[in-house]
């Protein structure tokens, strides 16, 4: 099943409302059924003291990528909200860009289980740098601001 143009537009509109994503120069190039990707460039504004992308920023894009993956499978008029997530950093986030690939593991009526794998991309090669698992709450009939 493919994502409708209306769903894609709803997700792009929601993404545009997240000033935090604009702050870190994030983009959402992939929106597919049960999947979404968010990427950021490697730039000084998101780095920690060793020159790697900060773990908090890695968590931000993982959370949002998996959340938008969840939005692809909930009914129209339903927003989503993170209930919890657990992230493991497995390598430094050091590349030309960082890409979070979110996907839905299980979609229930109220709770959705999602995950995101985050990769540092350098010279076209992806290196896994974080793995996140998340619980999302579907908020039926609740819009966004």
C-alpha cells in the first residue's frame, strides 16, 4: 500500500511546524508506507566537543523519523505523540550527513511500536551509529497546532 498525497502533505506540513527540525537543518526526503527518513548535514551547530554530531541531536532525528513513519499508518485526523524511546549509540555520528531511517514494527489502534536506525554517511558509505526503539501514541481526533 502506498502513502496518499494527502498523507504525504500532512506529514510535510507537520514537519514544517517543528522549529526544532529547522534549527538543526533537518530535511525529510523519504515518506513511504510505514517508513520515513530524516537527514541533517554535518555542521558546527550540531556538534559536540569531539566534532561528532551530538547524541541529543541524533535522538531528535531518530524520534521524529520513527514518529513520521507512524503517521503514515494512522487514520487521517490522528496525530501521534512519543510515549517513550530507548536509544543506543553504537558508533560516533561522524559523516557528511546523518540519516535516521524510521519504520513501524507494529501498529495498534492506540499504541504503535517503531524503530529508527541512524547512519553516518561519509563518501557514500553508511555506518550505523545509533539504534532506537520507540512507543508512539495515536491521538485520534487531535490535530496539531
